C-alpha cells in the first residue's frame, strides 16, 4: 500500500487555470492541515492562497513530500517542470505524482531520487506484493461507497462521512482507492490499476483488522452497472466485506456516462444487486443510505429528489454537500454498533 | 491478443513425471494436428509417443514454434534448459512459454531472439494495448463457460463442445482465456492477468465481430461465487456478452476449493446469478445446460448426479468426458439460430 510522508508542499507548475488544479483544491479542502505551502513557476494562474515556499524553506517549515497537485495537459510531466522536481529532490523531499506517466520513467528524476535517498510515489501504480484474497472476516467495521455509475460523488461522500464521524468522536479512517483519495489520505491502493486476479486481495489489505468500534470508510470505484468497470467494483466489494454501503447517485442521470445504450438502474434495483453481491463475503451487508449529487438542481428540485429517493428506497437520503449529515451518521453508527 | 505460429515442436525438458506434463498431454489431446514432434533432454521420463526431432529437423518437418510444454518445479526456467531454448531460436523457431517467469527476462534468450528475429510468447502475460470495453453488441454468437467454482472442467467443456460443433459442421471457434487454452488455440488472452479496468475490454477483443451463424465458445475463468476471483469472472462475462452459458460443476464439491468458509452455491442459485449479471451486456443471455465433472464418481453415481442436475434445473446435463453431447449441441445451436 502506498504510504506517503506528510505534510505536503503543493507544486502547481505553471498551469493556466483552476480546471487543471482539481487535485490541489481537493487537498486544500480535505486535508488543509497537511498542506504546508504552495510552490509555483512563473506565470502560474492558480493560487490556493497558501504561503509560497520553495523546497528548502518548505522542508524547514515541516514539509516531507512535494505533491504534483495539478494535471498537465496530456497527462505527462512537461520537460520544463523537471528542474523544479530535481530541486525538490535535492532539498530532500519525497515526490508524489498522480500523472499517467511515472516519475520513475524520467531518468534524471529516478537517478536523483536514488542518489539523494528520497522516495518517488506514482499513486496510479499499484504497490508490489498484493496477495490473493483470503476471504477471512476481519475485525472492525466497514462502510463502502457504491454507485449507480462512475463519477457521481463516491469519493466526496466518503470524505464527508468520515469528517462527520470524526466530528462526533467516532474512530474512523478514510480508505482511498483512487489517486486523488490516496493523496488526501496519504495512503491507499489505486484499485482499478490492480491485475484482476488480485483486486479483492488489494481491497483486503486496504482495510486491515481494526478495533471492533473502528470504521473504515472506503472510497468506491466504478459500478456493477457499468459495462467496462464492473469487475473493479465487484472485487472491491468482495475484498472490502462491507458491513454497510451507501448508494451514490445523480438524480436525472438516466444513462451510464459515455455509454448511451446502457440505462442507469433504479435505486431499488441497484440496492438489491449490490446487497446480493456483497453478501458473498459479508452476509450482513446492507445499503443504509442514498447519497445524491444534486449540484445541477435548484433548491426545490433538490428537496424533491431527496424526498423521492427516501420514498423509493425507505432509506435516509441526503446530498452531503448541501444537507446536514450529522443525524444520519449518528443513526447508522449507533445502530450498527448495537448490532455487532 | 497472442497469435502463435503453429505447428509446434513440444519441448519436454528432463521432467521426471507426467504430473509436470499436463500441458503437453493437453496439446496432444486437443490439437494433435498441431504437434509435429517432441524434443527431450537426457533422462526425461515423459514420452508423448510423438516423433523425436531436434529443432532443425522439426523446422524442416514444418514446425514454427517450440512450446515449453512442461511445468518445471518452482515455475521458473531451469538454467540447464537455456541452451536448448537457444538452439531452437538459432534454428528459427518462435518460443512459447506458459511459465510464471518470462522468457524475455532471461537476457541470453531475449538477445538471441532479437538477433535471430524470432518471437517470444509468454502466454501468461497479457498483450499490450487492451482497450476499455465499449459495451457495443457484436455480431455472431457466443457461448461462455461459467462455474460454481474454479478448476472443475470449464476448459475441458469448452473444448469438447467446440469439437462436437465442428463435427456437426457448425462454424465454431474455441476462445482461450488461460495459458493452456491459449497454447491449444494458438491465440487468446490470459484474462486473470489483465488489469481490472481492462478485463471486460480484453474479453471484447477475444471474441470479435463474426458472421451471424458463427459461434465463439469461450473458456471461462473463476466463479462469481469465489471470494478472490469473482472480479475476473464478471469482467469476462460482461465483455463476452454471451448469448448462452453452460454452468460447470463438480457434484459433491460443497465448498469453494481452498476456501472452507465459502459454500458452493446450488445450481439454481448459480444459474439465476450468472444470468442476472450477464444480462447487463446481453439481455438475452441464459444458461442452457449443466456440465458435470464426475471423474470421482462411479457409473451409477454419475447417472444419479446427471439425473439430479436435470431435475433441479430443468436443463440438459452431461459430463462431456463420459456422456455423448451430440444431441445437446444440435439442440441448442438449432434453437438459438432460430431465435436470432
């Protein structure tokens, strides 16, 4: 499993717009305490409002890793960023990247890191040595995000739930399965990059044995209703052995994104299928709530959508961006504690 | 997709027992017309009864590839076999291996192959460039093997069905998803070695568009009821878009092999779940028969098991090793032709 040293110096390069800085904003939103400073090249149009520090000064201020927190066009490291990366290595910072091209594939970076003894983390690459799943039931509790489709708020929901659980004094950990989540958590496994024989095993090591009242809140990936990515989702479900799942959905999304021949399932169909599949490795698994992404709706439409989801499923429903989730978290954590 | 040049010279090394020669026997059983000769080192205890030819002579007799058709202890190429491999390369044969360690990782072999211009096929390695699944419905018909568990006869069933279809003049291709199958077919994708995001895409390229009366008979992998490997199975199902499935089962196997906490499903439960999952990409998908591995049963027990499976499921049941399957093949191929 990736284990990244925090806190971070956020490298923003010279990108021209916030469009390329989603990762940087995600880090600042979800782990501000881990973001020591930002570092930018001339003409960078993005500003997170953090202190501006070069690597040496950031290290002195506590930083341990430089995170490439922007997505360059094309996904590969622009050659004119390499001197900055080398400078960070020379200062003694680990380097962390979520780009498609790996840091280790740039000879100057690989060589400098080896010589200086710092670590390179390509968080899209799975770690070595992932085992075959054992199916053994682990201690502690697990809440997994599932969805009617990809890209509709599973990561956001998991982060918001984890934050609220901690606020209520519940012992909880966010467990990341994708690159942005891994940067936020400082650890995790990019589950969709794992060889299929090992997906369930990767999910098992992602949420190891824990105290009985501990909750792992696991970022989901893909959907059982997606014609390309359902395998990722099923392996993640089986290895996670979730006690509880939250179904994430975007009201009004009638089709799988990019796959117009594939209708999105109804909430009830999705709940039944996720529960049936999850019960292979945890017979008690159940969906306990519905998280709606209502960003495109008016306040009235939002209320109607939440009401409709509750009526359809008989479960609590909310938009974690727009609704208070304190009562929901208090309710399920208490109920499942008693059930255990 | 792997595309291996046939026919083969089967290399048997100096293994001490037929236990290590399952691949060689599988090739001789299922594609005897592709096995030109065998080649053995001194003290080899295995004999396939084929003509004994060294590489030069095998090439003259038509061979195009040397297949390492035995499994050395530990799964890695024994160093004392390397000179034989190099001799085959010098003669101009491609080299094909299903071992865990790759041929390309042995510098002398990689260098000799490059210099001589022959190809190295490590059939456990997936090919490069596998696309994300599109979900697009392809032309032609597809029959996929599924199972209540791993290792209970899916490959054997697919091969036997393909052979019988061809015997009846039906246009059919065996599509291989594992290393032995790939050697038999001369092509295929080792589906369990594919990164999970691409499993369904790999299954799509494995059975491309075909004439409307053509059948791809696809070797299955894993099981939806296996706590480690279900992801592989689901991706294979979704990408295969099967019109029909055959459920493979071993009567008396009450537990998933090696996972004593996991019961094997009933035939009816398995049929319902495979059909539900397959209908995401082919709404007409259905299980049309049950293939039983009755190798450990007496003739009386075999008849009883077949009778019981038919009673339980209402479907034809057979052991492809022990039962005639001509009527079954004639029945489903005719029925599904009319339905199309």
